[in-house]
């Protein structure tokens, strides 16, 4: 029996996300961003959130809209600044949001480690930079490494292409990005998809995220966003 709940609306899918939660948000820029779930989270009202994502928002949609709504206390990401990240930039400069920068490979591996039950790992990335300050180091095979700890989420909001009613997920090209590792690293994983099919309709060889990692699924209409924030 599947434990995955197929929700009728995005609002039902994000119900119960608590103030102060750590939320892992999929997306590489706009690709694979779970826009409908983020919009629903804004309506839901959870505050004081820690957001873990690749970047800190684009234009005024998606993560940028969540930041603009004043719901985020801290952002953990790899690329906080880019041409259209003016919402985050203004909040950070005024001291209204905290920032932890994590190199992209480390970000993915720290979440993967959480899903795999790995307590910590050593990595050479960031050695000799401010990102390694205060962290334990060790020389392995003649090269200095930094000790990194897993990143776990209370909730993961991800976007996939299709799901079956058990919650198995398949993705579409670049939109996959961080979705699979985030799904394994969160206590509750919520996925928006453009189609929910009957169990058995998905090719098992194409399933990337098995249903055991997915708690809620909601079907949403495909929408297109630009970096300027227009739908």
C-alpha cells in the first residue's frame, strides 16, 4: 500500500509546513523550480524558514517571491547573486536575511549524504578559502580536505515531469537537477508534476525517484516563466 498522498491542490500539498522549517527547494535557476508549491507556501503563511537551494531566486517569481514576502530567515545556496537576484540582494544588504554559501558540488553531496545515512565526509573543495574557516581538516593522500556534514530538510519541494499514484517520479531533462537528492534528504517530500498516471504506466527503468521517498504529489498545469519574472 502506497503512503504517498495525491493531493487535489498545491495548497493541500503544502499544508502543515511549520514555522522555522528547513525547506529544500529544487531548481537550477528557473529549470525545475516548483513554482506552484512555492506560491502555495506563500499563501500557507509559514515563516522564519531556512531555504536550501542552488541559487537565491530569479526576478520576482518562485524563491524570489517567497523572499519578498518576508518568509525566509536564512538561505543556504551556491549562487546567491546574479543579474536578476535583486530581491535577495536587497534583503541581504539590509540584514533581513542570513546567507550560507556552499559550493555546488558540496551542496549536492551534503544532501545526498543525508539521504544515504552518511554522518560526514571529507572533501577538498573550499580548502584555503573563508568557506573552510572553523572546519576540521585532514590530509588524505597528500591533499588537504575539509569535513562537511549532511544537510537535512524538514520538507523538500521539488518538480518532476510525471508521477504514478504510488509516487514514483520521472523527470524531464535539466529540470531533474537537485530533485532526486533533495527527495532523499527530507523528512517530507512534496512533488508537483504535470501528469499523474496509473500505477504501472511508468517504465520502471525510467523512474528516478522511487515512491518510498515521496510523501505528497500534486498535478499542476505547465507554466512558463522568464528571468524577468513574467509568466
